[in-house]
């Protein structure tokens, strides 16, 4: 045999590359589906007496599934239309959502979701002393 009859072949082994790519895809998909966020605004304490412009709108979520909007009872079925009418003419679309101790986490998040659907731009958490504790 002569040297001219031998040919060198160089094939790239792509199996390790595909394994790494598959692992990275799984990690990326798991991190994207597991992360859900909601923007909230925490209250800033006033040094002096705060100047009140418009009255803050406070939505209280009670333990029995009912709601209080500025201490007025609102049923779950009327929550969306009530919030929609309240925020129709307001330039500043901020709501404070207060969940009572007996209220479930899911009920508070559902109330926040309804508020966002009604046109609210910022969801804030009021200080615990600013709402009634039923």
C-alpha cells in the first residue's frame, strides 16, 4: 500500500454538542415557565402630615370572598364593573389592595388581576393601620 491510497477523514462528533444544547433548552424552558411576577408599590411613610390630593382607593379582600371598596361592600360579580366605572375618569390609576388575615392568597391575587383588567396601572399595598381589620 502506498500513502496515496490512504485518505484522512475528519468527521465532527456532534453528540456532545447536542447533549449540551438539550440541557440548556430544558433549563431555559423551566426557568421561563416558573417565573411569574406582579408589580406592586409599597407605601412610603410620611415625615409630616401628608397632603392628600385625590382620595386613595382601597380594595379590601375579606376572608369570606367578599370585597370592600373604600369600606363599601362590593360583590364578586360587580367588582369589575365597579372598578371600571371608578377608574374611567381618574388620571392616576392606582389602587391599594389589602388582604385580611382570613383571605386566601389566591383571592387577593384574583382581586389584583380584576383590578388590572379594569384599567388599574399600579397596585399598591396599604399600611396595615389604614384599613379595618374584620
